[in-house]
C-alpha cells in the first residue's frame, strides 16, 4: 500500500529527467505564445529500438517518453517479436517509498494525510509565489482548470502539477501512453520474466514523516514558475516531441530538449529538509546505479534482453546508455548509426 502523499512525491521524481541540462530560462510574459500544434493519431510505429551489445549478447532498448499523443495506436509488432525472443525484460529505474508499519497502522496513517497538499500554516498560493507568477497563474488557471478555489490553498508544486496535467490533456496528450503497461503485458503473454528495477526506501516512522512534511517549507517557487513558462509557451514543442516519438523521428527527438520544468520540480522535492531527513535526496542516483547493475548482469547472462528507459536517459551525454557505452558496450541507434546520436547535447 502506497500513501497518496508518497505517491505524489514519487510522481514528481518519476517525471524528472534522468540526466541532461536544464533548458535556458525564458523571460516570462503574461501572454501565451504557444505555437499551434496538433497531436498525431492512428496507428504509429514508435521510435524503434536501440541496440546495446557485447559479443553475441544483446539488449534492445525502447526509449519511453511522457507525454505522448492520446489518440495513437502503437504498432507493437517489432517490440512483441523482440520480447518473445528475449530471456528477460528490464523495467526502467524506479523508486518506491514503503512505510514501516503493519496493515492496521497503514489504515490509521491515512487520516494524517488529509490536507498534505496544502501549504503550512494556512498560507495561500498567492502568499507563496512572486506576484508576477501569481498573475500568470490566474490567467492559466482560468484557461485550463477553471474556478477551483480549493487549489488556492495548495503548495506551489502540487498546483503546478495539476495545471500541467490539465494542459497536456487539452493538447490531446496523455502522461503515460500505456507504453510500460503494454510492454509488461507482452512479457506476461510470452512468459518472459519482467525485472522491476526498483529502489525501495523504507520509511521508519511514517506518521512522523507525514507530520514533518505537512509543517515543513519547500522551495518550490522555481518549479511553479518554470511550469507556468512551459504551459504558456512550450506546449507546441512538447506536442512536437510527442509526435516525434510516435512517428519514430529520431533526428527530431535528438534536437528537442527533454526536461521542461522537471529538473526544477525534482530539486524542490529532493532538496527539501523533510526529504533529506527521510534519506530521499539521493534515491534517484541509487535507482539508476541499480539499473546499470541489472543491465550488466542481464547482458552477461542472457543472449537477448529487452529493456525500457526514459528517452532522456537514452539520448543524454551523461545518460544510462552513454554510461554503458563508456564501459565498453557497443551501442547502435535505430537508424543504424553507431551511437553518434547517443549522448548528443540537448539545446
């Protein structure tokens, strides 16, 4: 059982890029300047598979992306054939927070989670963020959320996530696209072991952790402001990136930045005092180190492995695929290039 609070925090971490540089800050204006963009639909091939190999052992890697077009039907023939011929499927690096308590303890924990999204000391969103950002928020809130008064008591990071989710939905996008679930289902269909690469952090005193979170400040103003920037002016680019994944346009994927506001939102969580108290500040790095270890083990043991990674971890010059390449593994992109595309700098 995962608490709503911990699930919300994990959602922020999960949405952050594995590696890569932050996109340059863009001066804020109150006027939305998004380019017109329409998400693709119908049957689409997806991005193809990266090949990582040493000798006659190979790992085929699918780069995943969020968000994706909501109305595509992903053509999975190649993926299914690859999974069926593999001895193992590696999931992407993931993180779980596990409260150290029994079932009844978890039930009694739930009431303490009420109001966990709210600012400490009854402060409002207007009091928590700079005045220019709040003015922009009111415009975007009306456009994408509507007259929701309750959200005005939320912490900036949670308000930002809600705004972003509503914006991508308006643009015909979805946060998951069902890709991971499809891969898991195909592994089950062909009786291939699915290795969930998950770093689990045990929370020794969950009640105390929730209390600390509810009363602790969080420097999430940059996350809030960068999210406003993204929703105001970058939804066209995000739609273009989602379309590039769906249509398998690797060159376009390489040319577009992957992180949006996510690095700032990740830092807001991991650098907060309560996160450090929980030992949460370096779990992402530990999860990635675990994935590298499992990937090397799979490459040594299996003739063929199928794996999933966030696209930024595939393309970044410091990403997990680049790390495997640095360890001596051969890497080949879907277009047949010898990994020149892997690690190309993001704008």
